[in-house]
């Protein structure tokens, strides 16, 4: 009897404690890192985020918003394409988004205000085909040098 109770308690703890890999219907997005927090002219900035999705049905784009408090009219905002990758149930992976500061071939993040140094924060969100939207994640403050 004593071993039955002990075995039941251990089994209960194992069953309730192993939910860390549980995937949700709503996509999950977490900010991982950026390659720089001080952006110079002619430099690239890369943001890395990790994601999970139970159905593996992410749309083909990610929502990005740049917030520049000193220059509100120049904020970058919109949907940007995700790289093509194989989809599967219980999907997880990393997303890398790269912008340039006056770099040909890249969407520019530079503010269109007077030539002063400024700061920016970037926000990101994912949506799946069932219209579930992830939490919005934010980058650290990025200093943009003019």
C-alpha cells in the first residue's frame, strides 16, 4: 500500500510537470537577439526571434513596426515576407529579419528627420492562417547614428 501511494505521487508529478514542450494553437513569438544596438550608416541590422506553432500554419509574412519617438512620421510599418520553410505540426524554429541603414537591396530603417542621432524600437508579430495572432515582441532600443 505504501509503495502504491508513493508510485501514484511520482506518476502524478511526472504527468503534470512535463508540459514545457506544449505547443499552442496561437503562434508563440519570442525575441532572441539583435546583432547591434548601435546602427551606423551603411550597416545591416538583423533581428532573431524564435517561434512555435501547433498547426504549422503560419502565414507567409511577419508584421514589423519601427517606432522612432523623435521622428513619428518616418516609422516603418507593414508586413515583410518570411523565408520559405517546410511546415509541420508542432513547429518551432527561428526567424531572422534583416534591414539596412542606407544599404542597397534592403528595406531602410533610417529616420527621415533632420540629421540628428535618434533611437528606435522594433515590434514584431506573427499570424497563422486561422487568424490567430502571436503576442507582440519588442527589440531593445536601437541607437541610429546620422
